[in-house]
C-alpha cells in the first residue's frame, strides 16, 4: 500500500501572494507559513503546498492541474456568493453530467473549481 493521499503542491510565482489568495479569499487555514514553502489545510488530512518557482520548477497552470472543492446543493449558491463577495471572478454555475460546476483562477492562473455532485 502506498499510504494516504496527503498533499497537492502548486508551483507559484509569489508564495506570499498565493498564500493570501488561498487564506483570505478561499478561507483555508494556514499550517506552514514560510518564504520557500507554505501549506494550507484542505480538510480530510490533505494539504495544499505552495512552492516557489525556480530553475527546475515552473508555473504552468495549463498543464492539467486544478483544485476542486465540493459542497451539497444547499451550500453551493452560498459558497459562490461568498467567493464573489471576496472579489473573485467566478463563472456562473453550469450543468455538467456529474452536477454543477463553477470556476475561478488563482493568482498564477491555476483553475479552482467548485462542484456540487448529483
């Protein structure tokens, strides 16, 4: 067995800027705050790690990485309203085969999805 999934790492242009986005706009709890590595709690034992870009690591949001947060139908519209109130440009809810989906982008262009599964 490999063990439990525990971390998503994003390579970011500015750790402090990205930390502020995920903490202040999405409301995630910071567990590590440093210039070369910051970490936020995604819940369920999973963390989001923010690593600065460097010689071997590049910010490339178009290569398939996105984060997804799920809620029930009752909380979905409330969650989207709070994101808009925090100043995020959130796409309108659209119907997908699995349920509803809306998205925004973080400071480096990574897609952040908000889902409500049927």
